[in-house]
C-alpha cells in the first residue's frame, strides 16, 4: 500500500485598501497557489458600502473581511509615536496599527504570512525602506510581511526562504509611476478597478483641521467623525459647532448621521429652501441658535434679505419644533468661526 503525501495548503492574509495595488498583490499571491484571506479596514469616518471591492475580490477569487476602526484607532491618530506627514496623517503608526490587527487574525487562522500592496518609494513617508522595515518590526511580523509588488528589491521573507512562495514570480516595482500596475491589471484581466483619487482623508488639510478641532473640543465616540467629511464647519464657541450642508445630498447626510442630542435647523418659510445645519453641543442658548441660523441664511440665496426665521429641533425630540430668528453675521466673524 503506497502512502500518499499531502502538501500543506499555504495561507496568507492580505490588506486590501480598495485600490489597484493591493488587488494586484492579492492576485499575484493567489496565483502562486496560496489561499488568500483579504482584510479591509473601514476608517472611523467610513461611509457607504464595499460593493466595488467585494466585486473585485470575487473577481480574483478571494474572501474579504471588513474590520471597523474605532476609538482606539482615533487615540493613535491623536498621539502618534512617529508624528504626522503634511497634515494629520500618522502614516507609519497607522500602517503599524492595521498590520498588527491583521497579524492577530493571521495567527488565529494559522496563516503563514501577511502581505500588502505597498510599493517601495511610492509614498515618501511611509513607503521608504526604513519605514517599511520599522512597520514590520513594530507589528511583530519580522520576516513574515511580504510586499509582492516590490519583493525583489527587498530582503527575502521567511515564506520565500522556506519555499512557500516563489520569489522569482514576485515583482520589483518602485517609485510613484503607476504605468506598470495598469499594464499588469490588463495582463491579469482585472477590470473596473478604482482610479487613483485623493487618497486618505487624513492627508486632506480641511479634513485635518476639522479632526483637530474634534480632538480639542471632545467627542462622544468615533461615529461622530462621519460628518467631518461633509458641509461647512463653524466653531461658534468651545461648546458648540454648526455644520452647514452645501447641497441637498449633504443636508440629508448630516441629518441622517446626527446624534440624539444634536439639533437640526432648516429655514422655516415653506416657500423658501436652503441649507440644513447640524448644531452639535448640549443645551444651546438663544444666541448660539441665532448664530447658527445666521450661518444658514448666509449660505442661502437669501443672504441679503431680512433676517429669516429658522426651525430647529433636537434629534431625540423631532415633534418639538421651535423657531429662532437668524443673526446678521459680519463676514469677519464668519471667517473667524470657520474650521
């Protein structure tokens, strides 16, 4: 009787961002016979579905799990060990944080290694050699963190040395150009992938200013950060902030994501339409309400009209609708409040 030898199935966890690089990395690793488990981290201010990424994951034949980042993540963003980039983006600490969580999942499912779609030199702060090595060490993954797109330019990892993955079939990409990735996507028949966009919101100066204000003035939980991406934000005083929608979509989103103790404010006159405002803070005075109403009028078509009446109600008590008259606000005062 002949004894059949069974080869152990190699397993890996891959971080998927929704961008092309991470999808290519997952496809390369999977095509080498590895069972891939994809992980997507949803930012605290994440909004919407992962439909597009789920379709891409299915297209290349991998599973996808979503992990929600919460208050613990915000604590890291507020005080990162390695500091910020050009805005409030703690890229090294952020990558370390996510990879450490994914590494825990890797060990739970007895996977052999973890990989990312990072490309050497693509981002000056987080994807230089020193930063890549630092993240690997701090996340507790020394030797088991593979970057398939740039592997040939980096030291061989344990799975490569042990023959779990063929180093010769990995790539040696570097720099900011994406021509090679686009060509590779075509060669691998990967279609309808997202085009490069603005990137992480933490690199956006406007969003960063709002998040700094969020940290400085205190917050209830991470879900409050969702509204930081919409509308015009004004700090009325240390206790109150007004967010004024720019269009109907933002008006609806602000209302949809209001907290129970927030106030919603809209123009009272039925024949007049304009922005909605979300007023954050407990127990607003008549003065605060009037200023918030003034911001609504300022960014409506009735800016030059007589002071408008504005309806307001607390989210937890929508039946109790009251009115306040808008203050006529000096432009310098508006500029001073703007976040």
